[in-house]
C-alpha cells in the first residue's frame, strides 16, 4: 500500500513537471511572435522619424 502511494506521488510529480515544461514552451512561442511584432513597429517608427527629420 505504501509503495502504491509513493508511485502515485512520483507519477503526479512527473506529470506536473511535463505540463509545466509544455506551457513554458508555448509561452516562448507567443513571446517570439510578440517580439517580432514589436520589432516591426520599432522599425516603422524609426523610418518615419528619420523621414520627418529630413523634411525639417
């Protein structure tokens, strides 16, 4: 009975670790998309800022 409880506990810990890693990997993909979007916005902003300075 005691070994069954220990095995169940170990399996639960392993599953928890697995789901933590999977959720972390998915958030990394979301962060990469967000970083790409922000970088694109920054480049557009800098382009128009330089064009504005040329006009002045």
